[in-house]
C-alpha cells in the first residue's frame, strides 16, 4: 500500500512535489500510439507550421493533462482519490521542452465525510511560462480514520 | 475554388442541428491489463510507471483490491468504425476554420476503470462562442462527455473546449 500523505499533513499554501519530463517525439509518439492520436500537427513539422506554429510539430495537450495526473498520483499515493482535474491549454509544448508540473494547496475541508484538498496546478516550460494552468480536487486518507 | 474572403462565421448548420442533443452511445471493448500497462508505460516514459497499474500482487494490497487504469486511460482508442463529431476541425488545416486545437477540459471522476470493464460513452455539443483572436476568427466549442461502466456507475464526466480558427 502506498500511503504517501494524509489529510492532517496538508497545509494551505503548501507546494507539492513537482513532476517533470523532457518532451520530444519519443514521448509524443508513445502517447499517440496508446491514445490513437496520430495527428499531423504532432508528427510533422510542415503541418505544425501550417497550423501557425513556426517551430513546427508540437505536443499534445492531452499529454500535459496526463502529466498533471501523474504528479497528483505520485504525490498523493494509491490510497488517495483524484476527484477533479481541470486545465486550460494556453501555450504550445515545443519539441525538447522541459515540462514541469507544479501544484499549490489552496484550501482543505471535510465535506460529507470526505477529506478534500484543493490545488492550483500548472505545467511550466524551461522558461517558466505557464503553458497549462488548472485546478484539482484530491480526496486524501486521514490518520484518524486509517 | 478558393477565395480570399474570410468567412463571417465558422458556425455550421450541422452544429446548430446538433446543439444540446446527445449523440448515439459508443461501447468500448473490455479494458485489458495489457492496454493499461502500455498506457502507463507511455505516459510515464522514460521512467517506470507506478505498480498500481501493472503489478497485480501489489494492487491487491490497496483499497482498490486489484489493478486500476490511469484516470486518463482511453478505452475507446483504436475503433474499427470512426465517427467525426459535429463541428470537428481537421487539425492539419487548409484555411480559416479548418485548423483545430484543444482548448482545455475539466474532468470529474467517479469509480476507477479496472481490467474487464466495458465503458459506455455519450457526448453532445453543448454550446459555443465565436470571436476575433490573434489567430483570426476563432470558434470555441464546449463539448460534454459522460462515461459509465457496465454497472452504470459514472467513471467520469468531461467538459472540454475545442478551438477552430
């Protein structure tokens, strides 16, 4: 059992463990293969430029979403429940970008017997541009009821 | 025939007709352990994915009692018959209104997907708005998707924004 963190350990303002990947065709092609997401703009520089991205092919928004889920899962552990995740795709994931997922606790409360933790989350590139702002709600186990 | 005159709107009659109406349901093949494992490897690449997605002995010790799928796992990937939703752009693009981009989404999760699950989905074009952006005339479409398992339990609901420009 992976019991990473409990509700009582959480403080508002706390930053959670970051999660990072360097992205290129090795990541994008693997994701395309499992998600059946073979789209020219993610595979071909000419198609990427035709879609108005001067640098060529670019990464999938869905993969950044996955990376955020991975960050939350790795931080919260297998006894936690990710209840909600919402994002906006505001920037382009260029080839060879180093993407880092970050999260900050904005609130915590008990509702209907559930220990809810609210977070602001984002995916930044190596220039610290926020390419993917969002929010998440995670249900954590309690030391009291464990 | 081509024209240099940009369109006044990207909204089509097909979209007007589809607005608010649930499209026909789609049923997935049974979720397989192998597909879960491959999904986890691909999305954690190049590092090893968590054991909850591939080690049954470990997964039995968790509150799930067995393997689960990552929450973004897509059991509808690789269909035999492909459907194109109303208002969908062609991402490679060939002019104004034919280019597409993913604007974002909010997923609310219910029960996890497990090996053997059969997922049923339905979707609808919920709403849209259109305005001038740095990309030119741009259409933002809101789409709602619902997934349920074979026990009629909600797996997730999604509100997503598709962008055409």
